[in-house]
């Protein structure tokens, strides 16, 4: 059984975002790039499944759509433990374009389980996983908080508002994962980093695909007004302000 | 041309977010000088469907097959796409919640319709069609043009509010073949906490962080939440430590919420935490450290120990009610 983990290359979560060229482009000068946090957890879970002898998972491949600048992030995924990385050499224009490229790869290179994160922390599109499922005509499960394999029998937990569901699915399928899928992301070991250098990182040409949306410009949110400080003895005053000034009660 | 909204129900009932969706789509239809159709999937009583008229719906298409009472994103997307085609919809609008996130991307692929998720307001312009969305986990907004003829939007919760109207609703059954081969995912078990306020729906949220010091100290948080009819939430280390469940974790890697009132007790206000709560209408912070970054994003602040301040607040809210 093979697992494909979709990787988005995103600015470190502490990045102060800035824009350039008349606010039309993200200014990536000085930005540290990381594996999108959910994708990192997905990869961690994929590793755990492979290490568990109770199933037949024997290969983990990570895939990314983007330019060569993401290679360092893919190497990190290899250092964490992926067996192989694939980069589709295309400018990731929008979710439709990215999902379409990954689907083209899947048509030639089938996998049983495809993991995608609930959203990428840059454009917050939350769409790639479900789009891949649709392009491939696969079942897809969203809000996935755990994936277990018992002798290749798949059990998936999904968060629903105020509760959870336990699901069974056939393969191939796409799991769009969120918090809970793995506890802590794995940190590459020294040995992992050495081994990663020798692991394959394939670069594939992009397929001709349409782009349906285009980012025009960015803006920063309005600055918040100053915080009104209230004495810790004056709880009644806060209640009054919330009722009559903020009008939120 | 027309616009269509997919209004999801929960056990046959709509939520405020469904009404906000209808309000938004109606305003969008008005701006485009066209009519709006609302699609409902699964069994919903006529009385409930008529409630959509209070927010501007005059035509509701329903697919009331009991096989569709639980969400199957593939089958739902298939129906949404077919309904959109049958009414000649140019714009398809869904809520940016779990189900919208699962269905909208599939509809986008089926119809080759450009999708923008978590839209914040009515389109910025129509020629070209440009919408504003949250990017970089709330640190900025992006203006995105949709270039395809058909367009799919999901709208962020509490971005628009409710617009009341009084329309008489014409309800029509939408005849569609349900492809049962799409039901590949089977539910074996389901657990739902019926008595708890659901975090993603809550108007008021009481949230607590590491400043509570120990999981045994949560009673003041729960008591305040109870008085306010609020949901409880927490920062990431609190859920990582297992002090509270994962479902309570808000922030960049947890839930993104937009309540009317967010009370942060013993939370420092790290950038990743703020990413999940910055769209709250009003933020109250309680922290012993007057320099804590949470005061930089809060509307009201109290410098003090949570163990003293929370019970005082609970008391004050209780008194103000009676
Ligand atoms: C990739 C990544 C993603 C992340 N995602 C998230 C996320 O989604 N959500 C999230 O919350 N965090 C996230 N974090 C973690 C984040 O950086 C902070 O570490 C975290 O938010 C801190 O939680 P806290 O405020 O509860 O704890 P602390 O930072 O330890 O703050 C505790 C606060 O309580 C105050 N305090 C202490 N005692 C008292 C008292 N008795 N009364 C009142 N106040 C008191 C202190 O002054 C302090 O300000 C992420 C980090 C990374 C690297």
C-alpha cells in the first residue's frame, strides 16, 4: 500500500507578512519557508502507519507543485522519513491548478491513500484535497482527525460539529486532515538528514491546465484601536461596556 | 442567469449561518440584477424551509430523499452542480464550514468554475469579478479575480450578518437521479454532544490558556461560559498537554472562529493564536502581565489573576441578568 502526502511550502507561522509591487505580490524577502503544519502532521501519521507491521504500507511519497525554491522543504520531508519526493515544476496558480497537476500525476502513478492538509497557511484555500478527489473520482473524507489501518482495513475518524464520526472507506481515497491526525510533527534526525540527500527528488514537467482565478492585490487589516483597560475589581463596568458600548451581549 | 445558494441543514434544521448565507446571496443577486434560488438537500420540513423566506429566499429547490439526510460530499456536490446548471446559475454560494469546504471544491471541478473560499464581503467588483478573502491566516486580505464564467464562493461566518426580509417561498422538489455508487464512505459510529454549545456556532466564547496553570483549575472558565451560554475554547498548548480536548483548540492550527465576544483568560496572544480569533467582533483579555501581546488585539483588558477575575465576572454577568 502506498501513501501520497501533498506538501505545501508556506512562510513560517511567525512571519510578518508584507507585500510589494503596489501590494500585488507577497514580499518573500527574509521569509523562512516551512512544510505547511497540517501536511507535516499528515506526513508524521503516514510514517507511523508505515512503521506499524500490522498493515502493508511500504512507500510514502510527498508531492509538491511549485518551483525549485521548494526543494529545501521537500528535502526536509525526505529527512523526516518520506521515501521519495516529486515536484511538479509549475507556478502554483490556484487550488484548481495545483489539484489538477497532482491528479495528472496520480493517473500515471496510483496511490491507495492521499493525504492533504485542511488548508495551506498562506492562501487558506482549503480546497486542494477535495479537488483531487473530484478530479480522480475518488471518495474523499474531510475534517479527518485519525486514520487507522487494521490489516489494511481502513478506519477514519472525522470531526463533526460537537462530535465525531467513525468511517470506513475503500481505497483509493483522499483524506483531508486536521489537528489530531498525529500528536507532534517529527523532527528530522541527523541520520535522516544524511539519508535524505540520497533519496529521489523527481522533477516533473507541468501539465497544460487552465487557471480559473488570479490574485490581484493584498491589503493588511485595519489597525485595532487601543485596548480599554478596566480595573480588576470592576467586573460590573466590563459587563456594562460589553452591553452598552460594544453591544455584544 | 441567476445565483444559487446551498443551504445545509443539521438534522432537518437550519442555523444562523444558513440564514446569513441566504442574506448574502440575496444581496449578491440584487447587485447582479438577477434572481436567487436556494437549494436544500435531505429531508427538511416545509415550515423550516419557509424560514428561508425571512432572509430573502423566494424559491427553494429541495431534494428530500432520506438517503441524503447525512452528508456525502460526492453525492451532494453532484446535486449542487446539477441544480446550478438547471437554473443557469452563474454564481454558486456555500458557507465556509466543514460541509462547504468538502463540497465547494468538488463543484468547482465539476463545473470548471473558479472557487474562492472564505470570502469576507460582497464582491469588490463585477467586471471583472473580484472578491476579497482572508489570507495568511488572517494576517491579510487578498483580492482575487475569478476568470471563469461560472463561479463558486464560500462565505466566512459572521462576515455579512442577517438581512431580514419577508418573502413567500415557493418550494419545488428538484428531480435528480441519485447515484448511489457515490456512497463509498460508510459511517460506522457517531458521537454527538447534545448539551454543549458548539464552538464553531457560538456567539460567545470563553477561552483559556496556560495561565490557568493546571487542568484542575477549569471550573471558573466553565462557570463563566455557562452564565453566558458560551462555548469553551483553549490555546494550543492546553490541548496539546491534554488539559482540554482537541476540539477546543483555536488558532492557526486549530479552529478559526468569529464570535461576537471572545474572552481570553491566561492566554498570551501569540501570533498563531490570534490568527484564529482576530475576526471576533469584541475581544476581552484577562492576564497578569500588562505587557502580554493579547492586549494589543483586545478591545477590553483586565490585568489580574484569572482565578480572581473569572469568578468576579461570572458574578457580575449573573447579577446583570437577574
Ligand atoms: C506552527 C505553530 C502553530 C501554532 N498554532 C497555534 C494555534 O493554533 N493556537 C494557539 O493557541 N497556539 C498556537 N501555537 C503556539 C503559540 O505560539 C503559543 O505558544 C501559544 O498560543 C501559547 O499559549 P498560551 O497563551 O496558553 O500560553 P503562554 O504563552 O504560556 O501564555 C500564558 C499567559 O498566561 C498569563 N498568566 C499566567 N498566569 C496567569 C494568571 N494566574 N492569571 C492570568 N494570566 C496568567 C501569562 O502572563 C501569559 O501571558 C502555534 C505555534 C507554532 C510554532
